[in-house]
């Protein structure tokens, strides 16, 4: 009896915990009539701006962009004079949907146990009710490249739309790539690392062997699978780990290699060339040191954030701010993301300001905008659908009061595949709550009225 009561209490407490982490916003319904945004400045990103333009979308797709457009019957007209229309921003490296409160273990679902887990799929673990999704999209972020982490081979990533009832309806593309956390090549001197240099080097060698062995096993598995169709070849048992790696071996999707230090990056590039793989580098501020070889090998880069400090005491204070400019000058294909770690997911709304900092330190302003719109779409293989405002693409866009890279700009309307998105969030709810608090307290400019 006592055991039964304990189970009931555990179940009820679990339900309560789930409830407190669920957002209140109702996902938007599918677009069911034509919509026209009239009179604003349309920033196509892929082409010239259109002042006093009209943008029409039907059934979630852009059907017309021009200064003069013949509107379909029953079109909803939204007049936006003085406003601006941009493609929705894309968070190119994120844990959105896989974590809620990093200090609460029950809300962390970004890493599975084990070192080699290529069959882990990010999209199936997405939490559509996350409070972090409305907060991010309120600042113009419409899509997130959500990447699992942990271990050596973490699993496959997914590009999700930040609105929907289920992970199936939110997924724009999956898998996008297979994440590999490349081992550190030299021992760390960090005070937080309590292992000897010898132990760290042994761990590095072990992890490198795990990567090589996994790919050798997957190649052998693919060869055996392809031979199954030939007469006389016995049945080959299915292994979900190696099945997940087949698109990588066929170069249908890239390996996403997370590497921070320059020697890690160089080692990873050599391994990619050796294995004849398609790759995308998910990297920090050392990546500019490998710009020439990245250009030569045609390996694109997801720059994980600019709003941080240098990693070495002797480096210039502004080094993290200038990395995108250095890659741009070298002709390397790149985009800019937030800091990428699961613990930074609550701050994903700051994505446009990472790009803004790069613009402030030399990156051309139009390139900074492309670095969070068109370029991530190209790198992630979805530029035919999102990333710019062109006829035939998804109507995934934002209406703003100004440049989205400016911190004073407000996002006033947002559409994802033509669906009109609720821009309220936990932040706006708290704003309204405490505005009423101070009204009731009779305060003016922070001073209690007498």
C-alpha cells in the first residue's frame, strides 16, 4: 500500500513538474487565406531592398514581391508603412528544444549515455512546449539548428521551426548532420581539469580510435548491406548505429565537427580529407587561423558566437568580435550562431547581437545580416526554402520597426510558413505583471508616490 501511494505521489509530482515548464502560447493554425504585407521596406537579403513594397504569401509560400502587385481574392491586407520585412533569423548552432533549465536534470535532454551514438536523433526529443521557444522567436528567430551533444559521436541534428504542436510538425529538415566532438589534441591546463597530462593524452588517443573504428565499422556495414542484393549473399542484421551513418558515408549530409583549438581544427580537417567526407566545422575563435585551408578544402564554418572574451591572456580583447571579418576576407563560407552550448539556450534570443558585434568590428553590415539568414540556410542545405525573401520560398519572415541587428528594434509580426505567430512569451507576461505591480504601488520613475 505504501509503495502504491509513493508511486502515485511520484506520478503527480512528475505531472506538476511538466506543467510548470510548459509555455502558454498556442501554436498558430495553418494559413488558410492569402495575406499581403503592404507599404513596408522589404529586405530580400538575396537581392536589392524594395521600398514601399508589397509581399504576398499563399498557403505558406511567397507568391509575389514588388511595388505593385495584383492581390488574389479574399486577401488579408496588413499595412506596414514605415516598417521593415526580413527573412526569419536562423540559429545555426543551438540546443533549443532539448533543454529548459540547465540546473534541473529532468529538463535536460541534449545528451544520451555513451560515447558512440550516431543513431540519436535530435528532432524526436524536441519539447514543443518549451518556454525558451517563444522567448527566442519574439526576437526574430524562426528556425533553430538543434544539435545533440555529449560523448564523441553525439547523434544527428535537426532544423526545427519554433512553432508547432509536435516535433513532427516543427521539423523542417532532419537529419541535417552528424555531430562529432573532436578530441583535444593537447593537455588542458585549466584548473577545472583534475587529470594528469598523461591521462588526458590517453583519453585523446582512445577517442580518436573510437571515431576511426566507428567509421570503419559503418563502412563495412554499408558494403555488406549493398552486397545483400547480390545472389548468394547472406542476410545482414540491422544495426541502427551504422544505419544512421550511411547518409554521411554517401555524402548526403555532412559531419558537423565541433572543435575549438587550432590543433583540434587542423587534425579534424586532415581526418575529413582522409575519409573523403562532407563536413561543416562548428568552431570558436581559433578557426580564423585555419582560414586558408578551410577555403582550399571548401569547408564551411558555423562560428559559435562573438560575444565572449579571448581564450588566451595574450590575445587582443576584440579577437572574438573580428573572427567573422577574418573569415570573410579569406573567402571562407561561414555563418554566425549563438554560443551553441546547452547552457546558453536561454540566451538564444541574443543571436542578432552576435552578428551586430561582428558588423561593428569590420564585417560589412549586409554580410552580418546574411550570416544569420541566408548563409546558415545555405550551409544547412535549406536555402531553397528559407533564408531570403524570394518567390516560391516559405513565408517565414518577420516585420520589424528597424534593423533586427539593432538592440532597439522590435519585432512586431512574425510568420512561419505563413502562420501568424503569437509573439508573447514568459518575458512579455512578466513585463505586464510587474507594470501593473508598480502602477498599483503608485510609483513614478522608481520613486514611491507620497
